[in-house]
């Protein structure tokens, strides 16, 4: 990987320095009040090198990722702008990314996006002018060649640290790393994976990643989430694409006297386990509507203290 920083974002600096990075997900409010964003961001900012602002995940409408990202910059946080191809065409996306860079938003996660049929407004008209790979190629062109897709020159190109998502633990496992390679070829500098609950499956994925040398071309952040009940874990396994939750995890939640505490314990263990897998550069921590508990989980995992010791 090229070690020369492109943007100066904290996330990019941490990853290029070789330190174990931590990102976290802010679930957007159904509100126009900036304080709702700041309230959710405060506990994440205690532990995260960057905070993801989701872009209508699940095809449900909330405050926009661009709006949240701009608010986070104003408050001194490092955002990750999520861009979904579902809702905007190539003209709107290119303009939004230029505007985001002008506002100081430089980390961009490129997503195809959930279909509108999954959300609470299934009558909405989907766009899908791009998929995640063509979006990565487009933003790399804006950044590196300083031109729009039309060929028109950009006088000051955007400073972008480009990311993509991957589902490492679902079938067909043998193709997942090869699919990841296509995203890295298209321009991804970092990868945030979907939730990982099955460490053996993730290790198989990482074996193939290392075999292809992809860990030397992009920074891989393993997704870790907090399940708070056996019922919720079963629902995610059955209804959320890209998530595999083994029976033993659900059994632990089922038998626990305090499922929320057990969910935290599982998350801490997962962070500690993925930290030891060669080629993993960080974790992306997700806890839906429980941002206040992300800080506790990361602190209990010990990865921040270990990072301090390693870099003294």
C-alpha cells in the first residue's frame, strides 16, 4: 500500500501508521435537531478514529449522511460519509462528494444500497445508476484524474479516502475474497465488513485474502456488533442479508440471565479475537441505537490500551 496520506483524516493517518483502527456507526436520527447527532456522537468519539454516518440503511429514511457528516466535522469528529447508489444518479453523487470534500468530509464508504422493497416506503423509485464498484471507479477518477465522468475538468479535485463494504461470512465463501479484490481494484483504500459472529468462517476468508495479497493493498476493518437477545439474533440471521450468526452465539444469549450483558461480553471477545488475525487492520463496531455502549465494549476489549503500549 502507498503510505503517502491523501487526505489527512484521522482514520487514514491511524491506518497508514500501522495502528489498530476503530470506527463506529452512528445511527441517524429522525430529526432535524443537530443536538440529536451530537448526543449520539459523544460516546463514539471517546473511542473511534472515525464515525460512520449511515445513508438510509435498510432503505428507511433518516437524516442524511451528508448532513450528519457535516455536523460531525463542525464538532471536531472524523466522519465516514456513506454513499448509497440506490437513491441518487451519477450527477447527484459526483456533486455531493465534491461538496462533502469542501466541507472537510474525506472518508467515503461506497455502497450499492438496500433495495427499496426492504424499507418502510416500498413505493419509492430506486435509481441504482451505479453499483458499489462503478461508484468506487468514479470517485477514484474524480480524485486522481481531476475530471468528471463527462471528461470535464475539476479545478480542485476532492481529497478522498475511499472505502467499501464486504460480507465475509456468507456463502459462497470461496468467492468472497475474490469479490473483495474487485472492489480494491476499483479504488477501495479501506474495507469495513459486515457483522462477524463466526470467527472460523472469517479466518477462512482472511486466509484467502492473504493468499491474494489483498491485505497489503487495502486496510480491512472487521465488523463487530452487539446482539442483545436470542430473539433479535435469530431475526438478524433470518432477515438481514449478509449476516451469519452461529447457533452457539444464540444459545449463549438464550441461556444468559442478562442477555444485554452477555451481548457485550460476546462483542468484547470478538474484538479480541479478530485483533489477532493477520491482515486485520481494525474493527468497525456497530450497536443499533446503543451508541453509548460502544465505548464500554471497546474499552473492555483492551485494544486501545494495547495500542498505546505498542506505540510508546
